[in-house]
C-alpha cells in the first residue's frame, strides 16, 4: 500500500475518533507505553505498543505520545531521540514527530491544560474502541496477510506432524513457518496440546515451569489441538484446528468433531450485520448440546440444558471475540453492557450487534475438563442432566476446537483463515 494511502487511513481514523470524542477544549494524550523491565535484571520484555497508539499513529515506537488539542483541532506526534551513548548499544530510535522532551513545553503553550477534575478516561478509550471496531482497508490487508502466515504454519503441520513427535517440535515447526511467511511474531503464545492436554483451554509451553518446561509426545490415535497464529503489521490471526494423529478417528472423536464443525459452520453463516453475538453464541451452545444428547452424555431438552449450565460443563468458553491489533481486541462490550455470570456466557468476550467491518473469531469447542467433571458438587448438581457413567470414560479425551477469523461484510461473511484446511486426521 502506498505511503499516501497509509497517511490517508491514519487521518481518517483520527477524524473518526475526534467525532466520537466530541470534545471542545481538552487535550488528549495517547501514549505508546514503555518497555517493561524484567524483574531482577537490566533486560526488558519485548515491547508492544498500546494498540490505541499504534492505531492512530501507525508506529510501534516506545515512549512516544500522540497528542490532540481539541480547541486547536490539532494532532501532534512526539517520539524519543537517541543520545550518542544510546547509539553505542542500539540502533538509533526512529525519529518520529517532535522530540518527546518538548511535550511539556507544547502542553504549556496550549490554551487549556490537560488536567481536568473528574475527567472520565473511559469515554476517550471507548471512543477509540468504537472506531477500531470497523476495520479499514489498511487493517484488512494486514489481517489477510496475518492469515496467510498462519496458513503456512498449519500446512507444515499437515505435512509433517507424526506420532512420536513432541508438542514442542510441532510448536517450533509451525512458528518457523509463520515467521518464514512474514509474521513478525506469534499473535499469542501458541497452544499445541496433545491428548488430555487439549482439555486446558489455554495450554501453553512453559507455563508449568519456565525453567524446565514439560513437553509431551503425541501418541497414536490421540487428538492434537493447535491454536496458533501469526501476527503481521501488528494485526493478529487466531486459528484452531483439531485432528487425530496417525490413526483412524474413533466413533466418538469423529462424532464430536462433526458436532463442533457443524456448530462452527452455522455460526460463521450468522456473521452478518444485525446479528446479536450473544444469540449466535447461545445457538452454538444448542448445537453442541444436541450433539451431547445424541451421544448419550446429556439427557433432557436442549434449551433447558443450556439454561442450567449443563452444556457449559463441556463448552465453557464463548463462541468468539473481536480480532485486530490484539488477538482479543478492544470493544467487545460497549459501554452499558457488562459480562454476565451465567455459566454459558460468563467467558463471552463480545456482547454486541455485529456490524460490517468487524472481525470476529468463531471457535466453538467440546472438552472433557477434569477440574469441572471431577468436582463432587458439580456431579451432584447435574446428576439428572449428565450421564456420568458415559462421561467418566472420556476423561482424558482432551478437547476439540475449530476456530476461524471472520470479516463481517454487507455481503457473504469473509473467512480470512478459510484457506487453512480442516483435516480430521493427519499423519
Ligand atoms: N488463542 C486464544 C483464543 O482463541 O482466544
Ligand atoms: Mn485461538
Ligand atoms: Mn480466539
């Protein structure tokens, strides 16, 4: 994309944000943030700019500020400058805008100071979040490129993953392909979970012990759940595939995989302007619930099983979330809507009416999670609805999730990750 297009996109975003803010005389500072120290060391964690700054400034430079003077209707960017000593150790800072050391003088020269009693930051943040909801062409281009990097990684898995490999080997392989295809980093810690590990929704390498992390060898006929994606130009891709490795799927693996697949297909088709995301989510729970009844794991009427929280025992998370500069993007809940406490919806990251231009993940799943299923109070509470004799042999089964990234349009939903195959079996 030409530089002039990029500049035009940034100006348009700022204009949209100004309309959302509707300010008269305030000065707003949007900061990129600074690199965080690693405890007990003189090193720093990898820097990630605040996404609001990245969105409005188009840069990922630490210690930078984008200022807006409402009275003068003027934006001004401030960035760091390197000293000679800095440049002995690091390449010089990208010289953006005015030197950040000039910020105080610039503020002093404004007719109004930024300090306002009773100032409500949420209005400013929500103004940016509302604008970030609908992706512009520059963003869509980055999101599509991010999905291409993910496709390269999953293709490597389909061709190379075998029984006897470790989760770590798969992680290294898939991430190497993301990077080779242009990803700057992974969009989030890759989840490569074999067998029973697939029942931890966010199973990640090293979380057990960062000094001596465990990895597991994939066994014949086990499920392998991979939730991973590349990041491109600051934009995330978030993809999950689950497959049986090295053997024909069992009837139960195949049946539950098809249930999740069907729930996903129906939900993707609902990614259209005007749909209430909460309703799409609850309908996906009904599809999963019907499958669990058919399999003999739940008994009763599906609406009642969703309402009681019985389906949530096996599908505890939300159907999906907004995606953009962060994998769980801003604006999931508009001002005035709060996450509820119902078990089927308490982890729902988005509660909005869908609009053209939004990007959402669609990621239904079914899991056999010991922390839930072994709890005596849960077993007692759901005695009538759950066939525990059918459930217990499946503890250790792991989980099945299928996830794609959808662009809501005024036409058919665009599946950004749609080129990534969904094999039920590999290896
Ligand atoms: N990869 C995290 C998620 O799917 O939300
Ligand atoms: Mn994911
Ligand atoms: Mn996701």
